[in-house]
C-alpha cells in the first residue's frame, strides 16, 4: 500500500487566523491610494500627448 504524504497546504490552512479589522482597513486604504496614483500617472502619461496635440491645433486655428 502506498505511503500517505502530508499535504502542506492543509497545514498552512490550519494556521490561518482572522485579520484584525484595523489592519484590513489600513491595507484597503493603501490599495486605494496606490490605485489613485496609478490612475493619475496613466492620465498624465498616456493622454498628455493627445491633449497637447489638440491644444496646439486649437492655438494654430486662432491665429
């Protein structure tokens, strides 16, 4: 008969504990801040060139 091996993932699951609510709140706030920074960086890095082209095209039409 084959020897039974311990499942290390079941051992990890047994040691899991509930995270304190204040720690969850801090992590969620940090994630929200990081997402905001990424969105702002995306806005200024991707759309900036297009916005400048439109701006200069508009300025050129007014002359």
